[in-house]
């Protein structure tokens, strides 16, 4: 039997012409009615977190805890430690 896998979202580098490049975390959020909405939040600049692994460390814990909680419509905040 295969082990179940869960994807918590995706992290991409967003290139900006006028300002610094940033890391963007995109995920789906389910409402109480069962509808799913695509959400995104900016993690930080590429200057702050030069590699993708550095940026993933910031969202690793909040993404896991938000999936484990039963509150599906709570506010999620991703901040640097």
C-alpha cells in the first residue's frame, strides 16, 4: 500500500521589474461551505532568503500547523523568526 502524500502549497520566486524579487507562497484555502480559494502571500525578498530552502524554512512550520488544525478558515501569517 502506498503512503499518502500531502502538498501544502508551492513556493515560487516572483520577479519584479520595479522592485526587488520576492518569494511567494501559494496555497488553497477551504471555507466552511466547502469552496476552495487560491491564496498567496509574500514570504520575503530574495535578498533576505537567497535560496529556496531558506524561504521554505520560514513556511514549513506554519503550513503544517494550519493543516493540522480543525479551523479551516483561520488567518495564516508567515513571518520570519
